[in-house]
């Protein structure tokens, strides 16, 4: 399949407005920016790791996609706050589940839920707690499995600049899509 086939397929996804295949140098820079962001505190909580971006970058072909508000984010959780094997919190995009969790006494901030019975772990072992940004579920593109990552703000700005998009525009985001050849 030609590059144009993948680019056309990606542009055909609702909410994707611009697509650029990354060079090896650009992939290295995105990884460097992610590693730098991971050294800090993510979401104001604790250190973290962007598993989704790292997995996308490992694929044979990696595309940066600029997205607008029409892009459909998957219903699955892609942010987890963990301490060891215990999930302390996660994002929940299903309205009914979010309401149920709130009624059960869990702490809900937007779509982020902190499980009340796990908060002691967060308090006692904060230095072991980590934010995991997981791959997004998108399915296949032209019969190839796609791995999707949501870049950190510094990587987002870098990708926008490489695509010629105004980095001040807050209405547009980016995703990385890795496809195995």
C-alpha cells in the first residue's frame, strides 16, 4: 500500500483534519519530549508514563494527526492512576458508570474518578504512584492494527509546528497513530 492510501484513510476518520508521516528524527524528538514530560508531575498528581505514545512510536510507520472537536475519543479508559498493581483512579467516559461511581462515594472530578477505598494507598505510597496514559483503541486501518497515543503538551506543540498548524490554536489537538507494515 502506498503512503497516500494510509494518509487518505486517516484523513477519512471524522475529526482528523491533517496527517503527516513522521521521519525518524521527528519520532526521536517526540520520544525525547515525552521522556522530559514524564520526569515532571503529570496532571498535578505524580510522575507518569505515556505508554500509548511509546507503543505508537515503535511501529513501522507513525503518523501525526491533527484533530478537531469532532474526533471521537474511545469510550475505554486511557488514563489510569496506579500504585503497584492497584488502580487508584481512572478516567471514565461512560455517563451512567460515572454517575454510579459518584453515588458510591468515589471522588469524581470531570471524567476522572478516584476510588475511595484506594485513596489510602495514594496517601501512604504517593512516591510509588504513577499516571499511566494508555493506548487509545481505534481498530484497524486498511487491515492493519493501529496503535494510538495521546501526546503530552510539549509533544503536541512540536507536532503541530511540524504540520504547519498554529500552536496557539486550542481547538485542535494531536494524536500519534502507529501502524505495523
